[in-house]
C-alpha cells in the first residue's frame, strides 16, 4: 500500500494532462461538472472581537472588472487542491504570503523574505543523542541509533558523513526561520489577521485528512506564534531546507473555521464556496457560470486606492471562441490562461498589432521530454541474448539522435514560435541555468557522421532503410537501428512524433510509432512502458513542483525497479555517481551558499554531456486582455496569472 501511495505521488510529477500541449498544462481538474452546490449557509453567531474601522474612499462610479476562466473552480478552500481556475479566484480573496515573479520570491503579506545572509533565518549546531528524531545523510527521517549515517553540523557533502558510534558527542545543523506579517491585515469582517491564523493553517495542512504531501511536516520540529504578527519555524536536526523561506502557511480564519474538522472543511460551503479572506475582494455570489466578488472595505491597501474596481466578475467560458467573442464585445476584460487560446494565437497576434487587444504568452517550467531507454528493464536480471539490444549505452548514440531531430521545427510549427529550444532540465530564464552547455542543434549530417563513427553503418547505401551494427560495442553484428517511439495519443503528440520520426528516418534510424492512452502510458511497472522501463524512446512531460532545479529526477536512486516497487522518475535508468553527488550536495545547501549554485550548474553540464533525455520544449501558456488594460503580466512561474489582481486597471488611468 505504501508503494502504491508513493507511485501516485510520483505520478503527479509526470504530467498526465498530455491532451493539451500548448495551454498551461495544470493538474487534472478534479471537479465533476454539472451539479451546482447549494448556496452558502449563514454561519452560526460567534463571539467575535470588535471589527476595526473600514477605509471609506471618496465615492466614485462603480467600476467592474470581468475575467474569463476556462473552467469552474473545483473548490475555494485553499488546502483543498484548488484547480487553476480556483487559484485565479483565490488570488482575489487572499493576498499570498509571497509571490513568485520570474523565479524569484517577492514579499506579499510578509514584511520580507527571510534569508540566512540578509536576516530572518539561521543555521545553528544542535546537540543530539540516541533516540532523537533527525534527518540522516540520505535525507530520511530516522531515530538516531548506533550505525546511523548522518551529517555533523557544517557538513554538506558526502565526504564528511559519519557513522554514529552511539557514544561520541554529536551536533547537527538545525534551521530556524522567522516570518513577520505586515501590519494592518484584517479579515473581511474587520477582525485582525494574526500569527495564530497561520499556525491554524499549518495544523490543518498537517492533518492526514487534508490532501497533500506531509514531507515538510515530518521534518518540522515546531511552528509557533511568537507574537500577533510573528511566526517561527524550526526544522528537525539534519534538515537543511533550500526552500526554507517558503515555510510559512497562509493564514486561514481560525475563529470561523475551527468549529469544523479538517475533513469537513474540504466540503463545507463556509470554506469551499464562500471563504472569508483578507484580500482585495470578497466573494458574494457563486452561480452556474459566474462568480461575483465586491471590493473588500477592510483591505490593508485600501488607502492606496486598491483594488481599482468595486466589483469583480469571473465568467466561466470554456469555449475558446465564446471567450474571444466576450473579449471583443467587452464582456471580458481579461482571458486568463485557464482558457486554451492556442487556436487563436494568429488572430490575437494580429489584434495586438492593430491595437485591438493585447496578447501574452510565456514558457512554463513544465518541460516536454524525449527520453532514451538506456537501461531497459530486460537488463535487470543480467545480460541475455533475448534482451533488447543495448542501443543507448554509448552517449554518442544519444547525442547523434539529438542532432537528427528537428526541435526547432516543433517550436516554429506547433508552438507558433512562442518557445525556445532548451539545452538543460533548467529553463533558460532560471537564475541557476548554466551557461556554455553542450548544444545539439538540428544537424543530420553531423548526426550521421557520429553514427558511422560508432559503428552504425548504412550497409546497403539506402538511407531509407535502418542502419546496421558493425562493431558497435555490446550490440550484436547486423542488428538494425530500429527504435520504438512510445507516447500518448493526444493529437499534438501525434504531430510531434511524426515530425521526429521523419527526421530520424532521414538519418537511417528506423522508427515505429506507438500511441497509447494516458492510463496505459503512465501505468505502474513492470507492465507500464514508462515506469516499467519498457521503451526505446518515450515522449512525456514532467511538471515542476517547485523552483529548485529537478536534478534528483535523474538520480540513480530514482530509477524505478522491482526492488523499489517501480517507483521513480529516472525512467531512462541513467546512472552517473558524479552527477548524483553534485545533485545531493546542491540539495543539501541553501541558496546563500556557493555550493548551491556551483553544484546545480555542474549537474546541468554533466547532463548535457551524457544526455539521458532530450529536452524538447517548455510548455507555453497564453492570455489576452482588452487593448487599454494595464498592470497585467503573464508570468508562468507564478502560482496564478492574477497574482497582482489588486493592481489591474484599464481605461484612461492606463494611458502613458
């Protein structure tokens, strides 16, 4: 059962939503459409503090902002796994503790982003003894005992790991982070937002009835309110968290919600349909196809004239043409990326050029991959004549194939030129992206020359037939270079696979295309092609769950095998001890340390040389607004397009 749970958690990383390649590929919408829940019930009277004064602006004519969403929110409970449409609505109800803008954290309701170097966070030695809960050298939570492999205080790489003798004094690193909220935060009923509300949110998120990973909770020693506006987090000894500055839980209204259990909060109208917030808007109505919100008079930035509108309407418009019509007719001022606009890119570009609308696009951290089956599962029981030929053991073969596929053609013809061809598992705009990496532009002549040098020869002087092995290491003589290419049956994946198959055949590489359903593609090993490592070439996507470079996905420990119940993200079977060590060193450092940057960049250099998988492109997302709209920027690294919704405006105030 444990293995099954781990498999499902890892499966989230591999994007199942492969049917939509051009729009932002988010987690599968969990909402089963059709029935609309009953209107929210009025909460029972509670003993409440006296509300603070509401800011009273100078009366102005009511202004309305209308946003088109591609689907109905599945829930407005922040801990209920909200879908992308729900996250757009939640951006209006809550200001985030921090925003992510171009891979950087920016304070929202926090006064600053804590930092070891700039203040607010420390790493200090803490004495530990037998039986204490610590995080060992592998990153696992253990009870310290004789023979435990641990990192003493100050140790970051494998060279200083010790085996505990059970007697000697031992100190390990402990992280401490302090978060301070901005003053003046009030709930929409005028009562103060406090640090206790954040601790309440932490306890809810930690509860087993609340969905989500418990990784960070297992490694947290305490999360406490120091005063009304300050929260302090302590990690367990040995846990050096590179994302320590995000260990703050967005406040939730304890005074209102503590009457319900964590399980009840998942479905209660009080939390899932009409939640109380402290953001720029307050939800008033939720109908079949619209949500209506009004300005929050207690918003802490109201004195700045924010938000700009007295009313906010979300229109559920899944049909792309209907959304475009609403934009043109003025019934939608903004179409966010939950609406798939890929069929309208040419029109929107033309409208943007003519000043009739504004078109936005950006590359998301989710990357599409063509992965090599380097270590096929048939090799796991030792060499056998019936095993699949060892096509990819030589990295030069993988490099030659990269030269033989026309990735730029995909970007130009399938992605409308809105993306760039990546050279790493880290996006080129990421601050940790390494420079001067080995690149493999489309160059079939170079690819064919490399294949010749390896021993894959055009035996019959007919480039339309597969090459044969003549002296290829660990491959039987006369073996055909004929590969099976497995991917989903989504239309655009079919289009991409056909383009690649054509260019590979031009290099004398035989290709058999196999399109399967999503369920079959992502099925558990040993039978599933991906997790069972039963493929030559496989195309799929990997989502970015945070902004740390995902080197761990290619570590040897992540190879799915029978021993680990076929759970892992390293589907190629790639193994390089130097890569693993650099990745582990980076992951056990903080962004304030040089080892963090140096080792993440080293992993990219090694990856580009070994090339266990070919990065094809980053998924794109698109949005559009009326022509006189301002203060909107599409940032695919942000949690939602509407992270700055309080600043949105249109009309005369947007004129230069």
